[in-house]
C-alpha cells in the first residue's frame, strides 16, 4: 500500500504547552492536557510516488513552497527513515477551519499526516509511536492522535522516546462537555507559536514562575476531569491560560496575541459567569477565545458571545475522536 487517507481533529489545551527543552525533537518544558474537538478537522491523503522528484504538499488547495515545504519534507524524512525508503510523497491536506489563526491547525494537520504517511509507507505504528512521530511535526499534534481528553507527558529522555500523549478519558466518558470556539475577524498573527515560545523562554522573567505552577495545575485539572467537576476544571484552565499569556506579554519584545475583541470576550465570559452560567475561557497563540461549558448552556452562551462586536462566528464543539484512517 503506497497511499492512505486519514482524518484528525484539532485539540485545545486546558493546561498549556509553551516552551521547548529541545527544539529539534519538539520536546516540551512541561506536560500539557487537552480536549480533542469534533468538527474541526484536517483530512490528509499521502501517496508515495516512484516518479516524483520532490515532495509535493498542497494545503487547502495551495501548493507549499520555500521554508513551508522544507518543514514538511523534513517531517516526511522521518517517515522515510523509519520505513527505510526514499520515495517522495504527494500530500493533499484540507482543513475545515481557518488555518494558523490560533485554531490549532498544526495539531490536526500533523496528526492526520503522521497517520496517513506512516500507513501508506507500510509502517504499522501504534498510537504511542504515532504520537511520538506527530510530536516531531508539531508538539500539540502529539495530543490529536487521541480522542477525548489527552495528556502529553513531557518525558525526560534526550531522545524523546518518553515524550508522547496518552488518552486520559474517551469522548463518550463526558458527553455533556462542550467547547465554544469564538472566531474573531481575521487579522495577521504577530508571531508564530514556535518563534514566540522560543523568545518567551529566552527573555520572560515570568517563565520560571509559570513552569513552577504546572505540575500543580495538571494534578488539579486531572482530578477535576475524573470527577466531572466542570467548575474546577474551568477555573484551573482559565488561570493556566492567563499565566501562559503573562509569560508572552512579558517577553522582550512583547508578544500580545489579544485583540480588543479578545479582551471584550474575556469580560463577557466573566459577566455571564456572574449571572450563573458555567463558562470559562482559554486562549492560545492567537486572538480567538475558546469557552469551556456544558451541553445545557452551549447555545445560550454561543448567542451571547456571538453578539460581542468583532466576533465573526461561534462553533460549538463536543469531545472529538482520535485520528483515524478514512
Ligand atoms: C498548546 N500552543 O498547548 C499551546 C498553547 C499554543 C498555545 O501548542 O512549535 O503549534 O509546532 O511544537 O504545537 C501551539 O504550538 O508548536 C501550541 P510547535 P505548536 O496547545
């Protein structure tokens, strides 16, 4: 089999990954915890061709060139090495949501690519091996191999073989959980996650403080998760996101991913919470806001947040499945 197609969902971290201990292998400074989202997917077809001089990668109908293509070829080299082959690949990948807008397109993208490319190459990787492979494309992709809630354990080994994600809870274990993805009017992102986290690690005086709180946040989040305690999980996640953004804002030069509408949404979530609605926000390396809630309140919250000026759309997501072949 030289061709395969796979689909993977995006994931949103409730306990965030920000900073690497090894930028080549994508080994993180800290462990992280995420919710895989249904409805935000990447579908990728990989064909290993005998007569292709170079890898060809199409993303949402656009052929990649230059450094973007080089990054993908570097990743495909990992698969070639594991499969002991030299064929070039034709990759066709489609997202059903905005790319590079802080909506974790690299997570679903490298998860789908890892599965399709390895399967088409005849490798029969288990989910741990897939997570390790996906991690080397993009750290957060290690978590999108799994459905429901996943933890990416940072690991300690220099070779990264103990740095992979594992499922903590399948989607059906908490069917009422919802994540609203509040998408703002598009504006260019100031700096990529990859460059941003490197700069933060090097210059933010807050970074050591952030790291020192991670284990406690993870423990609290996992305890709340297993107890289906939405309030505690939301409280820990919101505080964790704000701490991560504190390290970004105190980076030199500063990194502020928030737009005025981002801040308006934060205030609106706090107001709605004061009115008794279960809603906690988290924000990634972009201006969009994600809101953790439950099925009973999702529509009402989506309407309220959709009315904030500058909001383009609100998606209501449930816990999604892990990466699968199509
Ligand atoms: C996360 N983010 O845990 C954090 C929160 C953004 C903020 O993972 O360099 O695209 O490819 O490993 O995975 C975004 O970073 O970065 C990310 P690389 P990635 O979801």
